[in-house]
C-alpha cells in the first residue's frame, strides 16, 4: 500500500518536469554571454524556466539560426540579432513584434539610447528587439605614452603640436607615425584587416573620421568622394607602414592581442575591449589604455538586440526571459561584471560610474556613433566591402577602383531592396 | 531452374529495397531538389519556388569573375594538395611498410591529425602562425629567418593553406597506401630478387602495378574532398587576403548563407558536381581498366 503514494508522487514529479519549460538560444562566445550565464540560476529559481545557451563563434550563428527561423516551429525560443542581420530578418518576417508584450507588462523602452533603439530595437513603428549589448567602436590608445614628458617634448618638436589624447584625425595620424618603431617591434597602430567583417567595420570608422559617409538620404552612394578615398589611403598606409606584420589578416582577437601585449600605441576597436585591457590575465597594459571617441567626425555604432523569432516554441516564456535579463537590476549587475550596457539608467548609475570611470565617455560615444548602412543586403555589402578593402590593402586593387566597386554594389543592392 | 533464379533475384531485390530506398532519400532527393532550385530565383528571404528563371543562374555564375577566380584558385589548390599529399604519403607509406615493430603505435600517431576536427586544425594553426605572437615565427627566428607574413601575403597565404591541409590530410593517404602495400604478396618480390631485379625495378614492376587500384581510389577520394575544402578557409583566411584563398566551397557557402541566394548557390553546386564528375570519370575508367 505504501507504494501507491510513492508512485503518485513520482508521477507528479515526472509530470512537473515534463511541463517545465526550457528555453533555448544560440549565443555568441563573448563576455556578455558569460555574464548572463553567471546570473541564469537566479532566473530559473525565480520563474522555474530553464535556459540553455548554445555558445558558438559569430560566424556559426547565422547559418545555425536561419534553418530554425524558416521552420514553422523552430529550435530557438529567443535569439540575439546582430545589427546587420536586422534588415534581412525584417524583410524575411522572422521576428515577432514585441509591442503586445511591452504594452501588457508596461516595459519601458525609453531607457535605451535612441541610437541603439534605431539600430537594434525599432523598425518603423514596431519594436522587434530590445538592445542587448553595444559594441560601438572607439579608439584605444596608450595613455602612459601620451603622458610621458620626453615623448611630449619630442612630439611637439617634430610636429609643432601638443601630444595629448587626439581629437582630430590628422593629429592621430601624426601620433601613429611618431610612436612607430618597427626595429623595436612597436607599432603606432594595429589594424583588424582580415576579411570581411573586421576590415569593413574598422574602415567604416576611418570613413566617418574623414567626414565621409556611405550614402545620402536617397541611398545614392557617397563612396567615390574624396573623403572616402582619403580614408582608404589612410587605412592602406596604416596597415602597411605603421602596423605589425600580418595585420592584413587579423581578426579582432589577434589585433587585440598585439595591443594587449603592449606592442602597439593604438587600436581602433569595440569599446568592450577596455575591460579586457584591464584584466591582468589577458593584458600586459593594465591601466595604461584609454578609450576615446574616434578622432574627427565620430565612429561606428554597433549593437546586438534580443528578439523572439516567429518560430519560437515558447514565446511567452521567452518574453519572461527578455524582461528579466533587461530589467534594471540584472542590466546593472551585468554591467558591473563588465558587460556593455545599452540602458541610459545603467550609465547614470553612481556605483557603476565609480567602478568604471570611462562611462561618461562611453555614453557620449553611444550617443554620437554613426550607423552602418542598414538594409536587407547589409551582410552581402559587407562581403563586397571586405574583399575590395582587403585587395586595396595588399596592393591588388587601386583604392579609387575599390571604392567605385563598393559604391556601385551599394547602389545596386539598395535598388534591389527598393531603397532607390 | 530459371524460375528459381527469377524468384531468387526478386527476393534479392526485396531484401535490398530498404537500403536502396534510404540511398534514394538521402542522396538522390537532395540532389534533385538542388538541381530544381538552381533553375529558380529562390532566396531564403523569398522562399516561394515560383520564379522560374531557366538557365539564368548558370549564366550569371559563369559570367561572374569572382566565381571564375574561385574556380581557378580551387583547381590550383586541389592539384597542389592532392599531388603533394600523394607523393609524401606514398614515400612515408613505403618507408613505414619496412618497419615491423611498433606498427600499432605509429598507426595511432598517424591517425591523430585525422581525428582532429578541421575547425580545430584551423584555429590551432592560426594561433601558431600569428606573425608576432605565434610559435612558428618564434622558432624560425632562431635560424636567423625574418618573421613571415603567413596569412597576410596573398602568395604565402595560399601556400600556407596548402601546407596546413597537407599536415591534416596526409595521414589519410599514408594509411590507405600502407594498407595497400601490406596486402601485396611476398612471392613476386622473391622471384624478382632471384632474377636480379634491384629495389627500383621491383617498385616499378611489382609495387606500382599491384598498388594501382589503391592509388586510384585514394586519389579519387582525396580529390573529391579537396574540392570541397571549406572549414580551413573559413577559419584561417575567409578567402583572403583579397581573393587569394577563395575556394569554391566557401564561395558557395557565402552565396547561400550571406547573400541568401539559394538558387544561385544551387547552380554553383550543380556546376561543382559536374566538374567533380568530369575529373573523376577518367580515373574511374582507368580503375575499371586496371581491374580488368
């Protein structure tokens, strides 16, 4: 007789487990993913919902997501969306509108920076994503070298200007030249010149810094401008004259390692690397690197957004997760662990400002960063850009010709997308 | 008697039918779908198979200079890796065939690179070949050699990819060729030695004829896999610098998953299939002749 209650209890437990929701998502192998993983047990304890991340490299994510998005019931309940997939995912109708969830739970989206909501939040009047983490690009430079009085005297003597955190593009170029000493294995700059995303993203900063842009309001290409040509010539010169051997093939991790080992004065990169520079396990320049906005006319914006696919098997539970992970408390704790925030209230938090003295600067960086062309064919355009820029860097393509090809391709793809 | 053999044959077909059905489902159906897709303007964004374009995708691909570049890069890559892997593999297999002790140990050592996932191979070598922080430039520095731009110089990057592929795949050649060498009977060699034939003569007149089917099948398999090389390129160079290492499989991947143009990617795949068939057909024919 005793076995009957035991069996009933077992059946009850089994039934409970059978009904328990497990959310699945593909996540990139970046620090912000790790920070969320640390906090996940709290979400499960609070809601009873399990969350499983499939953590992988960036390049694997898109091919992994697409088959799931095409299916009527996919494998993933929510997904991070890189800003340059947004146009494609929108056109294909793969993302669920979050407006009903937002309205029902009165979730405040005004806490996000407008630039990030434009990038990975709203499309038209519909909110499809919540900004997850930002990766706006900035310039990281060796502050200790700038503060060195001997360097200051020599620089002023040579260039007739003060050695300080650069605010103008030409001033920065002079500094790169000044600090390059290849015989000693020290470089004025390290570039991420690898195909296709690294070089395309980095060069976009050069374009903006030189006052150039990709297109006008009517999507007429602007890449054949003098500004664009100067920007490309600068980039080619940086890689070949002032950078380390092999920068033509570097991804961001390889370029970062050169800078983090103290072999370069500057690296134009994603702002979240500042925390890595200050991690003694990864860096030999702890406390020596300063993050500043790209000198000249500003840098490139970048962000990931949280989205729920239309094919999500558990959309309600996925929204519970999004609401939790983007709640003020969790967003603050992710930031405290070193995450790259997207909420204004996190940037204004006194504790975090005490912990991270670069927050005011980062806030400006996000507010002023410029966006990459966002349309259905952004990934395709990045491929073309990556190839042409790479060919220009290795001397296989004249910079003006490379820019003409990029410009023609941008206009053709924009026309295909109905933008022109 | 005839009736029995007729029923036996039918019973044989019945027994084989599940296997044939599975083969049809997993091989012929996807190939047929790919061929059909190649005649349509079919993208992952617009997934209706309703825009029949005939041979447009094929003409577009053939007239695309980037695809043509990929084609020639692939041909060069395949020739180099298959040739070098074969020559090196055969040489090592012949030398190892003489060794009788610790055979299991060297078989195991040979298998190690093959057991490593190509993605891991790419990552390991990318780390080793980092111009500033990699171990390869550090070691050659002791020999007085200046650091080499392994993946940033177009010509060197192409050679580097070939080298890494050889490192990864040569064991495959060695193991198959070694198995072939081990199966050659000893008697012909004894007879040749009695007749006064030297080692080279024995190699030409006994080893090579006996090994012909193994050599052909080894080359055939390796050739097919070399044409489809993707992982190494994806991890190590992304087809760069410029278009120096842009192999055709990686090009097709980009067409399908970055441009999302499955119609065009399918037409490229069909062309690749035809190219592979054209290459392997003479080898097959030669193998059949050798068997006869």
